[in-house]
């Protein structure tokens, strides 16, 4: 997808911090952690079409594409770590997908299975969507797909004050 020269690309978000997590854009240096994620059998049952772990080559390609997405769009997937000890939790963020020939921004996340059911996915998703609404809605392709992003935001059930009017159509 090309970007109009009239619209400035947003400054990449170098680091991201939540109450329990710190994140940085996915880069080649994150291969070992992403490969661990991509070889976790429980995780791959939710990520892989055939439920099988990804190869080293496929993981490297995923990282290459993720880093390229940051370069092209100024946003993408982050590697999330626990703030208290730097432990890798997973990766998540916003990325552009092709769906029925249209570019749409989607929420993506995956956590090591050891960290499931602790609220980390919700925390990652919420901060990603906050960035989507706070920084990316000025981008033409995001505006075109704002309804889809709003539906995703509403499904996360943010505090009632944030949902009240905007999310009532999707309740």
C-alpha cells in the first residue's frame, strides 16, 4: 500500500509503557523470543492455520515483514516485556491486513502460553487500540476503516465512560 506524499507518516513510537509492560517495535534482534513464541504448541494452535509451530525461516520472515511495516507505516507490532524483570511476554499491536482487496487496520497479539489468563493480552490490546484512536485516525487508510477499529475497541470493553455513546451501536 502506498502512502500519499501529502500526508506525513507519524513518528514511530519507539517505546510503549503500560502499568505492567514495556514494549518496543519488533526488530531482527527479537528473533529468539519470537521463535520461542512460534514454537509454543499452545500458542500455535491459535495462530497457525494448521496448528503447527513455525520454522526458523518463517519466524525470520515474520520479523522482517513486521520491521518493514514499521518502516512503511510508522506503526506495527511491539515486543512486550514485563516491566518488573524484562521477561518476554509476547508481541502485539496494530497492522494493516488485506481483506477482500481492502487495506484494513487490525489488532494482532500473541502471548507465550505461560502468560495466558493474567490480563496481559487485554493490556496489550487496550494500549494498541488507544494508539490507534489517539494517533492513527488522522491517516487516510485508518479513517476509511474507522468503523472496524471502533468495533475492535468496543469488544475490549474499555471503561464505561469511554464506551458509552461510541460503542452503543456494537453492544
